[in-house]
């Protein structure tokens, strides 16, 4: 928005799947009595945005404004919003939920059975100067975090946090294998080290492995050079890893990873693939008593907790680059190349 009284804003709009986004002026969204209008200061991009732009993610309406990792300032509040103030610095929780079902009531809001949509998925997102969300979907970030750091917390940090803290209950001195040391994986390493675990990072990109070592990974493994199963058994006295978290979601990675686990080990599936199925041996799962868990992003509580961790400097959000909104298509190409370390953030 450029100047008072202007009713339009700049946005990156997806009009056709597998086509470049278009930078254009669109109407600033009107808010309801329980909503807020956030002036977007930073919006992170990840592989899910590629799936949305290519049409692989189901039921995304067009035209559409992507972007679900959002931080900014509250620009306007609805008539019934009392707990927030204009100008407050916030991060956005992207699941818009019913608040009433058993999952919402038990703090598992990402599993809401009557969802109203997801910001950046079914609802317009943060690749715009403004975004509207329910007041309950914004969380204050304080004054110490940059908007770029705060933006990536909602997914790149809060998702592995839910996986390792809520799902796996990762303990001190347990051995964790992280498959994929990219945007989520580098934050997973930091979370695991705060919890006192021993971390083995697996990736096909040496630059990712170098960064993994920098943020605390104890052992680095490259599938083309290392015998990963042997390395894990050596590290664990022959037992296998306590926890494996897969952040890649490719069949060729998933199908080999069960053998890395000890009996009763925990397998966390965060990465996913919408077109290519995989197969596992049901006998191996039963015989080893394995625990297999899907991890659907994060909860509001997870986001609140990682905001606190980031403010306390327990974790440092990794932002590789901060670029203007107009470079969105170049960033998408960099994402497709798989060469980004951490996250790239666009600043509308």
C-alpha cells in the first residue's frame, strides 16, 4: 500500500499452475470483527510452496496468493479484538481452525476436523503487502527478533519442534538421525542439541552437511559415500537409532530408513510426496515394535514455544537471503534447484 487512503496492495499472484507468479495490485482484504490485518514484513518460502504452485497440492483455488511463513505488524484490528494493538510485531499461525473439535480442544489444532483453511494454502497468504487472519492466529514476537527470523518460525522451526518434542519426546543422549539437512533439518539439529541428543545428519549436498556441522550435528553422512546403516550401528553399539526423522519424503529415502532404527524406535514422517507411494515391510514394523508417526506441521502452542526459544537464543532461525517480493519467481527457481541453505525470505 502506498499512501493513506489507498485500497490496493502489491501481491504475487498465482493465476495458472506451473506458471510464474504475477506481481500485481489487488484489493486490500476487508477484515471481520474478530480478525486483524497484518502488514507483512517478511514471508518465508519452502518446498510446499512449490507443490502449491505446480498444482500438486489439492484444492488450492486460483487466483491465489501463496506464502504461509509470515511475520509483520498489526495494521488494523476488528471491532471485537481486545487483546492486540495496532503496531504490535507478530508471527502468523497458518492453520485457521474451528476451535471446538476434540483436536482443537486438546491442543492438536493442526488436525482440526472442521478447518476453515490454511493461510497461504486455501486462503490467501503472505506474498503480499497485507494479509488478513483471525486475531487468534497471530502471536507476539517481541522486539528482539527480526521479522525475517520470526517468519520462518511458523513452519521451518515449529514443525521439527512438534516432531521432536511432542511426538518423539526426544531425550538426552538418545541418537537422532535427521534425513535432509535443509530448511527444516538445520532447525531440527538445533532443537535436538538443546534437548541433549546426539545427532547424525544425512544429506546428498555437502554444503548442507557443512552447515549441519556448524549448527551442531555430531556426525555427517552422505548416502553416496557412507555406509549409513553401518555407521549408525557403530555409533549405537549395534542397536540402531532411537529416532529417525525424515524431512525429504521420497520413496527411495523412506524405504531404507526403517532398518536404521533400534527395536521400539520412533520414525517421524515430516516430508511427504503427493504422487509417488512407497512400501514398507509390515513384518519388520511388527517384529521390531516400531513407532511410526506422521507430523502435520505445528500447533499454536508449538509456535509460541519456539518464539520463546528464539528470543532466548536457544535456537537461531537460519535465513540465507532476504529479497524483495518482485524476485519471487527467481526464488522459486532456486527452491527447485535444491541448493538453498535454510530459508529465503521475501519482504513485500
